[in-house]
C-alpha cells in the first residue's frame, strides 16, 4: 500500500494538469487503435507490477517507464481533444502551455510551502546539504551540489589512513570520489548497510 500510494503521489505530481488529457487519450484509443491501447496498458501495468515487487532504496526511479505510457496517452488525448472540439492550433497550444505552466507552478511552490510548514512529505532522512523537499519534488537538478560538497568535506576532514563507516548513500558518494576522482585512496570505506 505504501508503494502504491507513493506511485499515485508521484504520478499525480508529475502530470497533475495533464491527467484529464491522458484519460481522454486512453478513451480515444479504440477501434483501429485498440491493439495500441492494449499494448500501452499492458506495458504500463507490467512496469507498475515490477516496481511493486522490486524493493530498492531509490524505487521511485523505476516509476519512469510508466510515465512514458502516460505521455503517449496525453499526446493522443491532446490531438483527439483538438479535433473533437475543433480547437485552432493556437488554442490547443494555449491549452498545453496552460497545463505546463500549472505543473511548473506546482513544482516551484510545493517544496517551498512544505519547507515553510516544516513537513518532510516523503519521510526521507536528512543528508548534509540536501533540502529533501526541493531535491525530491523539484525535477531540475541544475545547481545542486550537495553530494559534491559532502564528499569533498568529509574526505578532507579525515586523518591519513582513516576508515569511514557509512550507509549506502554517503558510502556511494565517498566511493565515487575515490574511484572516479582519485581523492583520498588511503581512506578505507565500509558500507554499513550490508550485514
């Protein structure tokens, strides 16, 4: 139930203003397009069932293939909506831009409002230099340097030939710095998430 609620939440958050067009797109895929509708529904359902049986720390990443099916339904729904209601190309474009603008506003405002209310919506743990609401609920990551700052500072602070015991995420950051950037190969890393 928790995984299902997470998927519903992320899907609604990603496509909030587009879901009516997606539903319209599924409805319009009948007749000659029925095999295509069955294919997209099957691909969508298979992805969701896989995600619910595959328990990994970043499970939400595996929701992405289901979003591609929703995007296909949205495009079909937008085209069918334009034809059915005889919208000019400009009005159809205005409708799409309105939906995009609505989603953009939700992306920008949601993390800010949650931070003001001091709510950790996804109940994820705090990591150094990471604003969880902004990190998980605002899709663009340009400008995010939290992992880089953490890796740089933690490895610089350790004495020579030290050991670092960390769970999965901080461990991966330190390991990246060692293996890819060649920083502090003298530090012995221990992944505390393995037993």
